């Protein structure tokens, strides 16, 4: 199991949520965060499909694997230096 941080922005309520999730892959982490069932996973079967689902729902999702974040010695364990490195297909315009 790997640890991930999921960033989820809802344009409906303007709320940005961050949550730590443990999963085997980025795809599984995003599907778990969104509460997808096995039937949902049949329709949204890739990271790209999940990004498209979120953007069509006026929201954005982003994910970062915590095991890939270097320890900088600063508070926050280096996350502040890696905030721009979220692996996301979504872009803000």
C-alpha cells in the first residue's frame, strides 16, 4: 500500500479538501476518495476518466504520492516545496 494525498476542489461550494488515502495505485486512491463502487469503476476505468468525470461535475481532483516526497528538514516534511508537482490532468483557466 502507498500513501497519497488527494486534493479535491468543488466549484459548487468553493471548498478545497485534502485527504490522505492508502491504496495500491493512484487510480484506486482517487476512486476510493470519490466513493466509487465496482459498477462505477467499470465506467470510470482510468485516471483520465476520473479527471474527466470531476471536471464535468464542476470539480477538480489531484493526487500526489507521499512516498515520492523528499524530506527537506523543514516543517511539513517538504510538502510545501512539492505543491506544484501534483500529478494532475486538470488545469485551471
